[in-house]
């Protein structure tokens, strides 16, 4: 009878240790999550920098087009004024 109880007790303890992770497992999981977070952050940072660079390129292109348009409008205004005088 005593062996039967100790066997039951052993099985209960064994099941508890399987269900509840140890400290090492918790730390390991936390490190995996942190590593995954760092990888995701690195990918997102690269994507953000790429998008910022593309935005700056587009803005500089638009600024150049606006400058050309401004010069054209100023020249056409000057020509129309010189023809009217």
C-alpha cells in the first residue's frame, strides 16, 4: 500500500513538473521573444529608412519640378509684360 501511494505521489509531482515550466525554460522563452522582437525591429527599421529615403528623393524631385515651373511662369510673365508695353 505504501508503494502504491508513493507511486501516485511521484506521478502527481512528475505531472506538475511537466505542466509548470522551470526557471530556465522561462528565461529561454523570454530570450527567444526578445530575440524575435529585435529581429522584427531591425527589419522594420530598415524598411522605415528605405521609405524615408524614397520620400526625400520624391520631395527633392518635386522641388526641382516646382522650381522649373516657377522659372517658366516667371519667364512667361516677363514675356507677356514686354509684349504689352
